């Protein structure tokens, strides 16, 4: 006879009312975990992970925009490849790139603020 599954230990997610949304801190407390002997490898891994998250979000947003615009027949499917941005758009993009680089490489600032461990 098969065992009955127990509900003990299961947790169900509950939706919070809008006025009780949870805000997570932007910087984690405590030490960042170290997996490799050389902290530079951990730093590189953190940067790659941050970039992967950024790229994933961008892919989804671009895909959504392209689908909405082509579906509404506002944009031809190949129009993006032929577009040349003006100076104002380039300025906005440059600022956005700077902000992205600050977010991605923030891990280096965190590590630089720590006192390096004494090594033999």
C-alpha cells in the first residue's frame, strides 16, 4: 500500500495586499559567500550573474515591444535593423549604459571596500 503524503512542512504562498508590499534591501547584509580560493573568481562570477539577469530582462522587454509593435502594424519586422538613432537618443543610451555598468560592476566596489584577507 503506498504511503500517504503529508502536508506537514508545505508552505503556501499568499498574496499580500498592495499596501503591505515587501521591500527588500538593495544591498545584502553580511558577507558575500566565497566559493573559490581566489576572490577574483567569485567577483567575476558575480559580475557574470548580474549581466545574465540584465540581459534576460532586456530580451523579454525587447521581445514584448517588437511583438506589440508588429502586431499593431506600427513597425515592420526588419525596421529595427535599419534604424539610426539621433543625438538625443544617443545621449539617453549613453547614460543608460553608464548606469548599467555601475550596477554590474558594483560587486567590485563591495569587494574593494572590504579589507583583503591576509595571505601567506
